[in-house]
């Protein structure tokens, strides 16, 4: 049985090392926060200028001066620190974040990431911090459904959508399998409700199956 | 140093590049933008993270036809219909800049850096036309400073000299934009006497601030 | 996170580049340097504003023969006899870097900048061998990042996570060096519980600090 | 009668605009602070990381964590701000200081500055912040005796000492005259105890005399 979004978030959370500094991208990746153990020591970075971001703010906690990168109100944890945008992106681009988790339109077997534009001719381009996050963190994890609505795999030999970053993704968490990607190509780490053979067949490109599978 | 919003924004002239702080509503100098609309300067280039939301603030400035070009990282939002309409009608120019390059290019302008090799955007469509170079085995793109004629920012408290402190994530672009403009105008919630702010915690020193507006 | 000085400096290995904070005695991590001398690592490259004063601190490290090269802005001082002697005897290398380039090159290392065009030093002997470029009518020199294997800095108060605040002009190189090294070791006068430092006033966020030493 | 060092400092102080942000170099320029009127609103920058520097500290005021660029203990004025070295030099190099006052070995008629090295073969090179100050401030004023101990003028057609900065000086304050320098050459602004003709004769190069002289 394929994974729910919640189960995917739980699996990603499990793979974040204790004490890591982590940026959770807008959308599905923010769900990972719900599955981080409070004693994990994981510190969340939000690129609008904060380390030590807490859970979403509700009711009286809501403060228009305290939001995440998705502009949603959030809370502050003990040990938090605020800084301006140049310092925040220097932190990211300088390689100080341990893990960044992002959504994607496509990821290539070698770790190219496409998540900012579908390249549609009438689309208004908008990139935000995606390209900085892609190249900045020590490890970039992608969370996505493995297949698009039209059934086409989003893990591909070569991205057809415009790139966000080149060779930057190391791990891809999907609803039916987890993969490592990189210079040696895509490798299946774990499958969910599907055999490795079926997976290879449906993705339609070479995948190395992990010895642990 | 202390002005009304109307007096303060009179520094903006037709054709100016105006840096506008804020990330969403956090740190957005709403009252200064309103005064700028009232003031009437046009043919502006606006540098900001977004391109306006709803029908107020930057969106209202755009709707009033005062903006020739927007330089930002993320113009397309659920409520960016004013920008969307102008863009699709070919009535506004857009330069999309990755958020980190936007911040770093503003910093470069303030810090006297002529240009810098940035790690962001390599291999992407935004690399087109940019000089690239491999340094120590990694590829970079050459990025140039973004200077403003005027910066409109929002801080939390100022002293009468212009030293500023911010509040939480509303700090965002304010401190870098303050360094990158010829004239920096800061709207603040409170102005205190000189000596009332702890010198250890000032984020924007007064040297970067030309006009204060209390709102 | 919290170590003795001896344990902390055991991160330094022969041949390492070590960034050492301080401007004169303000911000100088004296106890960490003493521990480094005790530790015994040699063949070091030291990046610091000066090259040691009197017979203690950096001067003692130099006198112990542990330093192959010094990268600094101002080695020659009235009491820099240890460095002077080694230099004149050809026993130590020196790279003189203008103070602003030193700070900015350290920042570039921490910020992922591949190189930057600096306005400083154009037309001077320190421009020799450097790539120059005219941008917008002004000449600049290309400067590269300075990365450290280890940074030894002194701050004022830390919390147990490693967030740091400094005191007055002792802040100097600490915050930039903390971003530029693989391992940053901070000596502080006091360590407080997490939550005791105001998030608005933290100068070096804990992400940049690997080891704390209370002295 | 030529000026004392104190008189030179007083004249420089007189030429600093109200409310200016000013960096006073190590040595003789620090004396200028003694002649700034308290109500002038002039704010002193010290490149080790402070705006709002006060007078030298004495007795119990001395704090090893609060020094100027010459590493001497100083005091803090209301409205002061501290910042780190990269921010301090960004402030300088970004052209935000109104005036910087420095000593010099030589200044050329077009405003080249030589003040960091005599080029002696056995000298240990040391530059500090001089090159950053030279190119950073909106205006660079030099304070120096017009003649070296050996009698040779220090205002020269071309610097023979290694440069600190090219074409960066706008005004030169000396014990016998004040000059403007720049692309149009050196011009006498004011003389002290010497006629313009004598001055031109002793300096041994063309000098334009100001109409106000």
C-alpha cells in the first residue's frame, strides 16, 4: 500500500539526524515538523530570517511579525535567533544547513531538481528561495508523489522542466518508494506496497535496488 | 530626521529605483507606500521580495500605474492579481531574482562590492546571459549590486538619531535595503530618545537612515 | 557542546588553517590559544588581524614554532618582536591582507561566495598578481574566500546551544570567523540556559558554533 | 608662523560638516576629536566595530573590550552602536562615511595617497585598514607636516612611496598650508606664515593659488 502524506512526512522525519539544522520548504515538507521528536534537538530554519522556528501559531499566538517562508504565522522556540535576509541566505548558501526538504515537479537520477517552473509559456516566473535552498544545504531531500496526475513518473533520467539546481538532491521520498539519487544514478532504498520490479517497470528507467530492499 | 510620511517620501522622483522592505506583510512599510501613491512619483523600478498582494500597498502602487519594472523573487502569489494583470498585458517589466541573490546583491551595493560570484542558479534558465566561472571545482555566476535611490523600510523602534531595531521576522530585508539606497526612509512604531537603545542590540546603525516616520 | 579548553582545541590538526579572533586583546581567545600551544599541533596557518603581541597568546604560539604562515592585516607593532624575529629569519610566511578584505574574504567563505570584486588596494603593491576589472567606471580587484579548518573566538555570553552575544568592540572578527570555519570554538565568560538570551539580540546563531569553553 | 599640531587639528575640525560620520585615523588625526563642538552632531566611527565613539577612557572608565582602532581604551556616547568587522568595513567600503582623516608619508597633486609603507626593503609590510579607509569615505582629508625631516616636500607630483589608494584624497592639511588635491592638481586654499610664492618655491611644483588666498 502506498504511503499517505503523513506517513511520508514521518519517514522523512525519521531520517533527520539528531541536532540537525533543517529548512522545511513550503507545502508538504512543513508536515515533517509534526513528526520530529521534541527531544531530537532538530532546529528549524526559515529563510525569512529565523532559527528555532516552532509550530504554527494559533489564536492569540498569531503575530504578524512572526511568519515562516510561506507567510503563515508561526511560533518561536527557546534558543531561537532572528537575522536579516542577507544573513539568512548566507547561512543557507554557505552550506551551514544540514538538511533542506523540498517538493519537486521532477528529480533526475543524478539529482537535478526542477521545482520552480513548469516552463509553460504563459506562466509568470517566480523562484523565491528555491534555487538558494537547492544549492545551499549539505543534503537536499525531496518529498513528492512518484507519479504525476497523468501517470508519468516524476523521477526521470533527465528533467524536462526548467532546473532549480543541478545535482543537488541526495534523497527522494515518494508515496511508493524512497530513492537515493546522485552521480551514480537512482537507487531504490525502500518500497511501499510495490515490488522493486514493478517500480522499475513503472518508472521506466534503470534503478539499482538496494541490498537492504 | 523625523518627518511626516508625506514629507519623507517626497525624496522619491520620477524614474527612481525604490527598494521596498517586507516579506509578505511582515516588515512591509504600508504607510510609506500609501504616501508614495499620494505623492505621485511614477516610472518607478520597485525592488522587493514580492510584487504586491490584494489591492493595497505595492499592489495599489502598481494599479495606479506608477511602476515601470519590478525586480523581485516571487511575483506570482494567490492574491497577486494586480501584478498578474499588468504583466500579462505587457504593461510592466519583470526581473526575477532568486531570493538569496536579491539579498546579497543589495548587500553588495551597500558594501561597495563591484560584483560577486554566486553559487545560486547555475544550470538553470536564470543563468542565461550571466558570466560563469569555475572556482575550486564549483561553478558560480557573476552577480552585480542592486542600488536604490530610495529605500522604504519598516522597523520597530528608532532613536532620534535613526538607530533601528526590528521585531522578529519583520527584520527581513530592512537592514540590507537600508545600506543599499542613497536615501533610506524608515517607518517605525516608536521613536525614543538617543541613549534609550542598547548599543549592543542596534541592527541598523543611524548612518544608514535618513528619514524617520512614526506611524 | 561544552568542553574544556584542552578537549575543545583537540579539533586542531597539524597543517590546519586556524582563524583567531580579536583585535588587540579585545576579543582575543587567550585561553584557547594557550590550550592550543599545550595541544601541540604544528605547521599551522594562522589568520588573525595581528601577528601576536609581547610573549603571550599568538606570540607564544609563534615562538613555539607551530606556525608556518600568518595571514593578517597588521603584523608590525611595537611589541611584535616574536613575529618580527621569525620573519626576518625567514622562518615564517606572511600574507598581508587589507583589514576590510580580510573581514570580507572571511564572510565570503561563510556565505558561499566564490569570489568578489573588491574596491580596496587598486593601484597599490597589494594589487600585484590580482585580477582586476572595471565595473561601472570603477576598478576592482578579485578576492577569494578565506576558509578555516578551525576558528578560535571569544564571545561574552553563550547559551547551551551555542548562541552567542559579544561585548562592545570585542565583537570584531568573532561573528565572521564563526561562519568561515569547519569547526568553531568559542570561549565565553558565561554559559546560560537555552531561552535566557533574547532571540532579537543574538549575534552569532548556534548553527555556527561547535564547541563552547567557559573561562 | 606655521601651525602647531593642535592648530591643525582645530582647522580640520572646523571643516567637518555638522552631523557628519567621520573616521579618525590612528595618530595625529585622533586629535581632531578634541576640537569638535559637542553640539556638532559629528559621529565618530572606529573600524574595529563602533559608531558613536567618545573620548579616550581614563581611570575606572578603561574597559579592555572597548578600544579604538589604535587599540587605546575609549568611551561610548549615547546613540552608539556596535557591529562586527565585516559590517564595519562594509560601512566604510560602501561609501557611507562622510569624512576620513588620515596621516600620510606622501600625497600627490592628483590625490594619490601613500601612508602605509616607505618601501624600505627590510620593512615588514603592514597595512591594517588604511587601504579600505582610503577608498571608502566620501572625502579623505590628510593631516601631515608639509615637509619631511630631511626637508623634502610630502606633497608631490607623483608618490615615490608605495600607494595606499589612487586619487582618493581631496584635502591636505599641513602646518604651513591647506590644499585641495584632485584631478585638476593641487590648489592652495590657505597659507600659514608663508606666502603662496614661497610655498610654490619650496614645494617645487605647480600649485594653483585659490582666489580666496
